């Protein structure tokens, strides 16, 4: 045992001496080892072959340093050149942002809360212990015992009003006195159980000591004016015409109050002005039916949380609450919707006077980094939908006017000669890649929406589609957004759209400026394009793009598509107004959380850069390559699209089979991805499954035929479809495996994009903060201009708006300060993932026939 210990000590001494000599020979390596993680005491044994050589985890890679370089004549120049990176001074941008954050004190770190599982376990234990007592208390709450009136403390109570807590038990006289102008939900209790009472029902004490429910006129609660200087005893309050009030608790049958003076003979009746100032909104100008404004706010909040909620369901809920509280009558759904939209439009007009811009992103002003455009085929509308053909109140606010879009499309189609059919990318056809399409002959009018958003998911502009997804629709949106100085224009068919834009701009000189926007193929859609297209146009490979996904429209589509179940039956104007209201609510939520979103993106970008660099170092160690080899591989991969196109010769049977296999593989992968994301019925899913089965059978047959004609052996169909973005054996160049080079290339591109993202987010943080400060300055200027009493209400609303903006500035500075100092917790960084799931996993926009195999 002693000899074994001595030999172990000698081994450790020799190992330490070897490490010291290695540190003297290579100081950089020693420095890197000192910064690495501590080595574990657990020994991992390496496998060796029969000759004693170590077997590497990956096959040894060979690199031929004498690889022949391509001449300029062999590689064709690409049509689209990578954009030159914009000059960026990191120190200057950070200093400018730090200057805005000087007045923020250090933030205290909060305690780490319990995990969700621990909180749920504690809650379950408490509920289990209290459940029996809760059931017992339900019975006790319905017990009608004899109680003394909580007001007069003399008579026996006959009414319970929980809205009057803590004094809920009332006698008949106190009930009449207290609830003369209050619409509380009361319950009669003299018959041995609690019976709901309408506001216009009272309980009277009879001569024989019994009680009886009788009808009494109830007036609408409004503020009474000071109409004369006579004595209050000369004023008489009487009931006017009958009106219907609809609130969150249902329908009320009331009367308007009328005030008259017996001395000066003046009279006053409640009018439209008094109703609006008291928090009501008329259903018509004659105000026979009026709505409480709180009801509209509740409906708007519910629509934002559940866009698929229909007005019939909401009105049905109000009718049930009317019955529950002992009242009668039905509520008209058409009247409710018209009045609600009128109220929303009035609020929009007020917001414009308060410097609120609902379709502007403060982080993208005045320089917008990227715009993403895509179609939503679920937001269609039937031709036979009820309602008139009048335009909506919000026509042109968010959705472009149909006549303007139609005029633009006709102008483009007249100026250029269009190619019929669907666009091709590799071996795939895309319905979204069309230059021309006729109007659908089906039963729908509007076929969907074409939507444009910024890279933060803020809705900017949209239009109605009447001819499918043709190129002219995104071209119109691009033209409308060109004043925003957009750097990148993202699309799921950018590889086909950009050549179309070049062709149109040659004919229409006024559109030449649109070529300054660099095209970007959205990251997830690029996986369904050919691999050469992904390398050339993909968002991960565009210099200066940062972490722009290009799929931001899909996130919005997952929200708006839920409203399609109700909007497809609306009138044309009603659909326009409802979609605009939903879009404004979406943007309001986005802008209220913009400071958190930007701070989280900055923290995640900094962390991703460090993590991805470490992954690249691990790949370098495993493959035993240096930076020079990595740069050479990156350059080779960037030239693959041109080299592959130059190698394509005549279309032999082998070439045709290879293209067919590629196309069928892409088609099946795309259809499987959209099986549940873009189909809203079992019938469509069944058809899609049948198509997948047919294409899988054709793919298997093509693979077998290729194996018989050549020596190429591919995996089985099911195994092949398990591999995302499969690399075909006939597409590699050079002695090193294509997949290995592509993996290194992708890792390098991710590091570059995340480094750019860090710089881009710093710029957006500074723009967002400057925009809020600018809005606060504009509001202060407006406050100074409003000095007379005629605008006293406007003056008060400006003060409230200024208070909100100042609070946003304070919260924004605090969030940005935490992010720049690296003090954000992992819980804060995860919150953006929950709130802002970029829909590369939930694509709900297009139809299931978006891609067809050739």
C-alpha cells in the first residue's frame, strides 16, 4: 500500500511539472486554463484501438491546404450583395445611454420567491383543510334568521343588500330611503328564503303586519344641475321618459329625472350631454337605451384576452345576470356593437389629442431596423355576412382603404408583365410567391389580411387581400412604410420577392427607393426553402440583421386569428372596426412592456454571445482546427450556392430524381409542421394527412429508384423525416463533410448576429427612452398653451397623460439600468419568453397548401 501511495505522489509531481513547463511555453494557453472551470476528480477513460491509439469522439477531419481556389470566372456574382455593416461606435452609444440613466439610484435585489410547485403544494394543503368549512358557510349564508335593521336598529329587516356591507340588513322604510337613487342588487328575505329584487321593486308593510312586493319608479342616477337661485324647497324632482340602462350586471328599466322649479317655472330634463358627462353612452342619439361606460371597458378587456369572444356570448352573459338579479328583458346585440364601436372611435379621437400614436413603435423611431410582412388567410369574411356595405369608422386607420390598394395593384400590373403560376424555390412551390392571381370564386369576399409589424411585434399597417397572397400586397405595405427608414424587409418568400421588386422598380421609377431595404428570408420559413436559398437569403446569414427572426407576424397572427370565428360573419365596416380595436389594444400592451422587452433582449444577447463563443471553442477542440480553418470553411459555405448552380448540367434522370426527392422531403416536412398550426377543422386535417401519406409513398419510391440507378443510399423515409434540414450526399464540396462545415458556419453566424443584436438593442433602448422624454416635453408644451377655462377637461387629461408618461420614463430607466449593469435575474429573462413567444413554433397564418412539391 505504501508503494502504491508513493507512486501516486510521484505521478502528481510529474504532472504538475509538465503543466508548469507547458505554461512557460504557451502563456496564452495557461491563462485560458486558469479561467476555465475547475477539473473534476472523476477520471474519464478514453477508448483505444488495437494499436493503442486513442479513438476520438468524432472521426478525424482532414484539411487540404492546397485546395484549388476558385477563379472569378468560375463563380458567378450574386444578384443581391450583402449589405455593408453600418458604422457603429459602441462606446459612443453606451455613453449616450448612460447619460440618460444618471439619475437612477442603485436598485435593491429582491428575495427569490418559492417555485411554482412549492406554491401549489402549499395552496392545496390549505384548501384541503378549509373545504368542509367553506361548504358549511355556504349554507349559513342562505339562512334567513330574524335580524334587526342595521340602520334604524329598531324594525325587523326584510331586505339584504350585500352592496351596502357592513350594514346589509334593512327594514322596508330604510331600504326605500337608501336605495332611492342607487342601483344595488337587493334580496327580499321575509318569505323564508332570499329572493332577488329589481331596483324598481320595494317591500311595503301591510296593515295586518304582512309584507308585499310592489312596483315603484326608479330614476337614473345622474348629477342634478344648479338651474336657478331659488330655494331648494321650491325644486321638485319627477320622473321623465322611460329608458333602458345596460351595465355589467345586466338590464335595468328606469326613468330619466326631470327637475322643475315652482317659483321661477324653470325646468330641466336629462339630455345627451348630461349622460355622457355622468359616465353613460347612448345606444342612439335619442338615448332610449343607454350603456354604462364601464361595460364597454369590460368588453374591450375581454376581447383583448379572448379575441374569439363574440358579442352574442357577451350579451348572453348580460341576459343571464339580468335574470339572476330578479330583472327581466333582453339586450339588442346590434345596438350594443354599434354603440361600442362609436365609443372606441371617440376614445381614439381623444388619444390623438393626447399625443398617443397607436401604430408607432417608440423603439423603432426614427430609424426602423426591420419590418416583417406576411399574410393571414384565416381572417376572411363571407360575402353573405349580415350588415350594410358602409365603411367602418376606422377605415384607413390600420387597414388600408380597399380602393387605394386596388388602384395601386392595377397600376403595378399594368406597368409590368407578370409571370403566371406559383413561385418556385428549389423544388418547392409557394402559394405566397405569386405575381398575379384572379379573384376567388368561393363564398368569401375578403380572403384575409396582409400584415406588417416591426421586429418588436408592434402592428404598423395592414390591408385586405382579395386575390390571394400576390407580391403587389407586400409591395404596397413596403411603399407605405418607406418613410420610416427601414433597413431590412422580412418575408417568407424574400428570395422571389426581391427579384420581383427589381423588375417593378425598373418600370416604376417612384419605387426605386424601396431597393435600399435589404431583403431577409424569415428564419423558420427558410428551413422549407432550398438549402442554397437559406444560405443566401436567410436572416441568420445577413450582415447587420442581428437576431431579427423575420417571423414576428406569426406572433400577431396567433392573436388576431382567434378573432376570425366572429369577424367572418360581420359586416364589412364592423369587421374593419373590430380588427382595428384589437390591433390598438395589442400595441398598447406591447408599448407598456417595451422597457422590459428591450432590457431582457439586451441581457439575453450578452449571455448568448458568451455561451456561443464557448460552444465554438468546444467545436474547435473536438475537430482540432484553428481560426484560419474556420474562416476558410465559412468562406466556402458562403460560396456554395453559386458553386452548386454552376455544377448543374443537363437534366438527366438522376438529376430529376434528386430534385424530386428534395421537393417531396420539403413538402412533407412543411405539411407536417402545419398540420395543427394552420388548419382549424378535422376535415382539412384529414385531407392534409392523405396528402402527406401520398407524398411519403412517392418519396419512398423515388429513393428506391435512385438506389437502383446509382450507388447513393439514403435512409428510410421515416428516418429521413426525423432529420431537420437534411443535407444530401450529392451536395457536398471539398474533402470535409458538408454537415461539419455547415455546423461551424452556423455557429459563427450565430455569434456574429448576437454581437450585432447587442449593439442594435442599445440603439433601440436609447430611441425608446428619448421618444418617451419627447412625448413628455410635447405634453408640457400643450399644457402651457391651454390656459383658458374652455379646455379645462382637456387640461386635466393632459396632466393625467403626463403623469403616466413620467412614470414610464422612471420605470424604463430603472429597467435599462439593471440590464446594463448585468443585474437582471434569470426569472426576469424568462418572462419575455413566456410573453413573447415568436411563432416559429406556432404559425397560424397561411393555408395548408402553402407549399407543393413539383
